[in-house]
């Protein structure tokens, strides 16, 4: 059974850090304003606005800061400023002993998929796949996606509707939601952070990948058995997809469809989750009901005992 972190209350403190790539300090101001409007205090880590080559700081500095925030009982949630790359370099050195005793919401996506998968797989604690940093800037923001973050950390349940898609497969499914960034999910196979997808509702998304690489990663999931026994599949956005001079021949969504067309579970496509303004928060480890019909797709949170 999944453990859900305690809902936040007015006046609680949220820690903000960068365990992977660097973020520009000015891009964070909109996030700070939003969290304060929600009546939360914030504690900004030294990694935010800092840079060390490709990363926000050295491995040791990023590790120590995240560890301190995980252990600090005065910090009730941790919001990540950016993904990028680098969480995998520190994941095995993190000590989750205190976090497991008093779980707190961890909020982010992209490279943060490494943390989401590791924590749910090893400790069955729910985390939140949701937007970060510059996504709070007005011109880049989707208000419903931002509200879905507040709903989650304050204890409300999600109830989403999305458009139908020509490639979809109709049906209903109830299960625990797992997933995130396709590249990370592929890389984590056969590691201590790998996810068990059996009877789960899996969701995937990615950005700036070549179509042949999406194909390769989908084959990896299929050959590893990750797509065989799903309750359902939610395919999010694949933004800024690239192709070679000699075209791959099919689109990214057709690539996914090719790998799952012989199964019977419901599949929806172009669901509003991923590297885009419309990035609805999803609780990793949370129970949801997926309904794919001719006219629409619904994904509603429920309690699974």
C-alpha cells in the first residue's frame, strides 16, 4: 500500500533545490511568488541560481543539499527548480531513513523521474510529477496545471479530462500510476530504481529526442516486459521531436502505438503531461481510474486499498 505524504498547511515551509541541471536565478521568481501566494514559506538552496559546468553544483554539493532538505523536519515539501541531468549521479548515496519515517511531497519531473521511480519502487511513498521553475512564469504557465500542484499537496484529489485521439484504444482501468520521462524510465531498467509496471497505469513523455531514439527506448521497455501487463497506458507529450535527414517514417505517437497495438489495455495519446505548459500533476504511487471513450479521456484519482 502506498504511503501519501501529509498535506501541507498554511505557513508550512517548502524547500527548493536543484539536484541536477542549473537554473537561472531570475527564472525562479515567479515560482517564489506563487508559493507565497499559497501562504507557504520557502527555503531556497544554494544550488538554485548556481552553476558548475552542466550541473547546478558539484555532485557532493547537490547531494548534501538534497540530503539536508530530506532530513529537515521543518521542511514539509521539496520543490525542484529544474531537471536536466544529474540526479542519477547522487541517487545511490542518498539516505532516505528519516524521509521514510516522515515522508514529504517531492515535486518535479523530467530528470526528477529518477527520484520518483526510486522512492516508489523502494519505499512505496507517493511523490508528485509536476512542473518546475520557469513553468510558473505567466507567459509559460497553464493555470490548471499550477492549480493541480496545490490540489495535490493540500490533500485534494485529481479529476482530469482530455481529448480523444485517433490512435487510442478504448477501455477502463484502475491502478497505481507510475512513470515519467521515457529516457529515464529506459535508463533505470535493471537498476535499484527500476519500476514494476504490472497492473499499473504507466505514463510516458519526453522532449527533444530523435524519433529513432524514441523507437529504441520503446523497444527497450517492450523487451524488458514493462508494457506486457499494464492496467493502462497514458502517453503524454513528445515535444520538439527531431528526425534524421533520412526520415524515420512514422511519428513518435505511431512509434508508441506500434509497440502496444497487440495488447488489450486502454491507451490514450497526447494527454496533457510533459515538457509543455499543460503539464497536469500526477501522483506517482497514487490510485487512479482511467477511462478512454470515443469522446474523451478521464483520469480520476481514487483510493486503492
